[in-house]
């Protein structure tokens, strides 16, 4: 066999590296001829690589063939200079003489690291797969940026809409219809917050960060000259006041948009989700600080979010958010009146209201939705000592530019609010006692055991307290005069608030009567040999008749405004 024939029977060096099959070996049997693959690429065939023996190599051979680190050439060479051909592709070129299938070399300290490659001017980072790179941490949005973002989103929904005008309308409707049921915010402070964003939106650039926004405001307003600074300085981190205020403003707007009927707030359905998303997103930006150092607004914001999510058809998500409000109330020890010492009068009053509203929501969910009771007098060592709200709507911390507050009207609604608290507190005490008595029955009994005289006496006393809890309502909430005055003047704001509270109180009373009567019957409280068999049915129909009378007498809009707070008057399981 000649040399030319032997060379033609093997692949050239380039084909060996590429492990390409040589379909047309070297023409003419000459080592200077070119194979088809090399001819297409414009290169000549070379046969410089030694022929490897077949089979596994011995350890001795491997040790002798392993080159020294200082003699080894790097497998690739980097050309940091400008490429010879102008192109947007990467300029990382591999040496044609470096064997791909060669042994693994130790890392040379002179070999460029990834940081060197990334910093090289010839390294095109746009060709790197984004999935392989760590995500860049975006700078947090400031509250002012969120304000502009919300304004743009609102205009996309309605080109004629103006954010300031929309927020003011939400405030007006909230304080007219919903505030008597959930008085969780201080109106002068809330409107001061709106004035802050309107002023800063026109005086600062869109790219202003949160710290820059707050520092510029502090420099332009000396301490004591503006109520905003006084309230912000009461926080652990005053610079977070704009974020917390934006979250509260948008939460109140979302509450009005979600809960008010279309007849009262026609555009509410169109903008409700915008305000809720803006409020939830901003809260997430300072969530850890808010959980570590909460205040009354922290509970109020979550209560508003829970109501909106429930109205949006997400009851489980709503219950989760309400649980956050409940846990914050427990962490802040709102059940103890002593925990309010040292606070400003407005903050102390808002904490009382927040606690009692969470208390009512907890009982409503337990009675009507079969949720566990998490806040009751046995939950705490000292019981519940928090006083009822006093109705103080003072002007502490209100700047001269704030709106005027109708003080007599603000103080008058608190009587109806406290009446609702008494109703639910007496109902809660009775239901807890029934559960305690029911837990003592023996397991496996087919028929309920007879109540002892002492148990009947305790249940009877608690039932009397519950059924008479609304007997001492103020004159403004009496049925005989209230509905007549509303029929004569439907534009009186104060009378509207009284009607809303009246509908809430009486519908809640009759719903609770129906639930409690059913539970007492199941316990055998009404069991008597002399009782007529139809008495049980008559008791329920009497309650239903009282309920229908209230529904007929109350204006329909007052029932619409109450919605879920009106104890699910359309629930088929209790009517």
C-alpha cells in the first residue's frame, strides 16, 4: 500500500476535529489534494495530527501525555480589538489550532473571567440569553410616580376623567353613604393627603424618588406649620407617609367604587379595579415596615381591601386579607384600653373604631359564614376593655387649608354606630354561651340532653340583653319620625346617614334573631311538653314578618348601600 493510498483512507485533520464523514476522499491519492469538505470551505487538507491507537489508554500513557500547565495554550483566544469585518455579531473567536477533543486544561490565572468578558468593549451582552442572567432589581416606584401612573390608567378608561376630580367624588360619596357604617378614617387628614399629591404632582418631576419627594416637602414646610408633618412625625419612618397616604386614599376610593350601587355611583364599576390594584401595589412596597410598625390606618386599609375583594367575587382571598387586619389588631393590643395611652386623640379614636369594626366582622363571618371566632372576651387574659368610640371629630392636626367639618353631624352618627356594637357584642356573648353549653353534651347521644336550670337561666339572661339592645336608640334613629323626615327631604345628608344606620341595625337584629332562635331550638331550650307543635314555626314566621316590614319601610337605596354590612338580607339559608 502506497503512502498516498494510506493517506486517502483516513480523514484530514479538519474532518477529524469535526468528526465529519469523508464521502469523497482526497482526489488522486495525493496528500496535497483537497477533500470535498475542505474544498467547499476553501481550505487545504492537513495530516499533522498523530494517529491514535484504538481502545482505552493506560494510566501510564495518560500521565505522560498530560501537558504541564505552563506549557498549555488556552483553548480560546480573545481579540478585544475591533473586528476585521464590521458586524454586530460577537467577536469572541476560537483558535483554529486548538483541539476541541484535547484533554481538560487547568484554569490559567491569566485566562479572562466572565467579568472581563462582560466588561470588554467587544463583548456583546445582547446575545446572552436573559433567562441565564439574574433579574435586575428595579428601583421602587415613588408614591408620586404611582399617582401619575394611576392618572394615565384612568384616562385610558375614560379620556375625560381627571384623577383629582374622581378622588374627590369618591370621598364625597364615601363620607355621605359609607362613613356611618365604617368610620375608619379621619376626613381632614385624608383630604390633606389628597392636597399633598395634587400639589406635588404639579411642582415635582415625574422621576422624583420617594426620599427626594419627602425631603423637598419637608424643606418647604417647617415643622408645626402643616398638619401633614405633625402626623408623619408620629410614624416610625416619616418618609413613608406619602406611600401610606396614597395606599389609604386609593383604598377609600376602591371601597366607594365597589360597594356603592350603580344608581348612586354610575362610573364606580368602571374604575373600581384601578384603585384597588394601585392600593394593593403600593402597600406591597412598604409591607414589612407596615407589619412591624402598624397604626390604625394599617387595619383600615386591609379592611377596605377585604370588602372590595369580597364584592369582586373572591371570598377566600377576602377572608385572608381580613385575617391580616385581625392579626394586626391583636398585635397592637387594641382590645386593651391601656394600649391607647400616649397616642394622639385622633389615632386613639381610630384604633377604637378599627378594633370594634374588626370585632363585628369576625362575628358576622362566624355566624353567617361558619368561620371560627378569633376575637372574643376569652381570647385575652384581661378580656376586652377597649371603650366604645366617643365620636370625637376634633380638628387636631388639621391644616388651615383643610375642608371644614360639620362637627355636629360627625358627632351625631356615633350613637348609631355604638348601638350596632352593642347588638353584635350581646349576640356574640349569647352564641359563645350556647357553644359552651353544647360542648358539654355527651358524644353519641341521638337526642339532645335537657338543659339544667342554671344553663337555662344564663341563656335566658343573655337573650334578654340581646333582644333589648336596641331599645334605647336616640330619637334620630326612631322609626316613627325618621322615615317621615326622609320622605319629605331626600337631599338631607344627615338624614340619609340616619336611614342607612337604621336599616343596618334592624335588618341585622332580625337576621341574628333568626339564627339564634334556630340554635336555641336545636339545643332544646324551648322544649316543653305543654308547647304546641306549631310554636317553633310561628316563632320563625314572626321574625320573618318583622324583617319584611323593615325592608318595605326602608328606602331601597339604603338597603343597596348596606350591601354586605347589612348581614346578607337576601341569604336564603336564614330567611
